[in-house]
C-alpha cells in the first residue's frame, strides 16, 4: 500500500478514499442503501455502542459517502471530513455544533447571502449573536472579539466582491485572544487546490461541493473538514440530529469522480480567468474588475501569499445603470445567466437581484455589493470564445 500522506495533490485526488471491494471494481461502487444488516441483535448493539466498527444507517455514514469524505480530507490536509446534502448543510451543521444560546460569532462583512441570512436572521432567533466586521481591517476583527466569541467565520476570496482575507493573520488574532475560538473558513471560491486554510491556522474548513469540488454542475453538496473529534461531533450531532442534511451515495459518487480532475480543472479556470480579467479590465464599459490576479486589486498581495493561483471567480462593475447592465447581460450567447459557480460553463449572475437578494439595501451597501455588480464564474471553454461573447454583449455600452 502506498503512503498517500507522502504523495502529491494529483495522486491524492485520484487514490484517496479507495478501499478494496467485493468485486474488485476499479471505481468504488455506489452503496445505494439506507440501512445495513446486522448478523444479530447483539452485533447491532455493539455497533450502536461504538464497540465494533461497521455501518449502521446511511444518515450516520455510508461507504460511498466515505470515499468522497476521505478524498476531501486528504486534499484539505484535515484529519477527517463529513459530507452533507448542501454547502448550507455543512455550514449550519458546523455552526450549530459550535455554539449555544448566548454565544457570539464574529464574521466577515462579505459572505454568501444564505450564510449571512443563517447567522443574522436564523441563529439570532435562538440567542446567538453575530457581529459582522471588515476582515481586511485586522484591528476591527480584534476589537469585535469578546469572552462570548466561540466562532470566527470568513470566506476568502469572498462571495461576491472577491475580497481577500489574510487567513493566517485572522487565525493568529482569534487564537491569541482565546485558543478555544473555532476559526471556520469557507474555502468554496478557492478549492483546496489553490488554498488550504487548515495549513494557514484555521480549525475548520467548509465547502459548497456543488461548486469546484464536484465541478460538473450536477450535484448539490457540502463538506466540513477538520480534526477527527470535531468532525465526529458534527456527524453525531450537527448532522444526525440538528440538520439531517445527509449527502446521498449517488451524489457522493459523482463528487468522487469530479475530484479526480480537480487540479487540471482549476488550472484551466485560472488561466481562462486571467485572460478574461485582463480583457474586461481594459474594456471602456467596465468601471472595475474584482479579481485577485490583477495587480491593482486590493487583495492581490495577500492572494499571492496564500493562494497557489488567483482562481476562476471575478466580479465587475459596469459603467451603466441597473437596467442597461441587465440588457447587456441578456445579449450574452455563450456565457449563461445562472447562479452557482465552478462549473465547466461560464456563468454570469447579478448578486443584488439573485444570490444576495435576501439583503436589505443597507445590508447590500455594508457588504460593498452595488446594484451594478456582476459576478462571473469563468468556465472551461476556449478563452477567446468567452472574451468574444463579452465583447459583443458590451459593444452597445460604449
Ligand atoms: C461561498 C459559498 N458558500 C456556500 C454556499 C452554499 O452552498 P450550497 O448551494 O451548496 O448550499 C455557496 C453557494 O453559492 C457559496 O457560494
């Protein structure tokens, strides 16, 4: 048996999670089963008591789901991972396992809309207070911590403004204040190929695997990654009892298949994104390009320090009012107007009317999301074709 710990990323993404199976199938089979047989009542009892290894019921664990979990844990450099039915399932299971009524969360002021809504509208109803601060301002992060803070939560790059947060610096501040604070990083925009928050000092990584991890736009899923004891707690409480947001064996199979090509997909997403970002940066109809690979972008230096490459996501600000911008986007022929990201297809969306539509206009302003902001997930098409599509769609704006 090869020691995968010593192998590179590509070898891990292909071989991690593989175990012998009865038929000797190269590709791990799909265990499409809700429950597992016990030889006797006593054996069932021993498994429930944790005295004997073995599967019990697929809300607790499933062999196909385990394959995807082991791959994600290996790629993020975590002791263990837990698959969930959605990215929001991972985020809510990790958070509900970490806080009780009266606790506080310090979170970045730019987050995926539903994560913000979960904390600001949902968890608030149960006595958990979230304070949102600009994580580019490290003094503000420090000032927001109190003895009640149990979680520090961030995305980097953030959805949708691509703000880059210095993960190592934030983790050092949080742990310097109180080593028990759990630093949770949503690594969806980067993927573990480009950035590994656990190595930068974070305690937990969460993912919407719907995006780059699966990469093919045919699954909704999530993962929580971290120390084995915490992942065990999330499995037996946050997932089993609190959310029930279990990853299905078939979706886990698709994710395990998608993960085998994560590195080459990310390389192409990044190469395409750089070309498109440069084109849009020089386009007279574009006011600003938010892309961590452009030298004049605020987060450029930190991204260079903590990411292998700047990623496949960007946002732009058009020199147009909301209706004119919408009319230009409606002219796109190759690029698709759709939410989600990390797929083979280039996807374009308008955060203020789509992903962040739960925000009030004050909340949009506080998060730096203007009415003219357009988010683009650069796909795997030929970059010349993506550029030509934006060129024809934006021609009427200048
Ligand atoms: C950064 C980020 N985190 C979490 C989520 C939620 O993931 P899911 O849609 O898989 O629940 C999303 C969805 O777009 C996202 O962009």
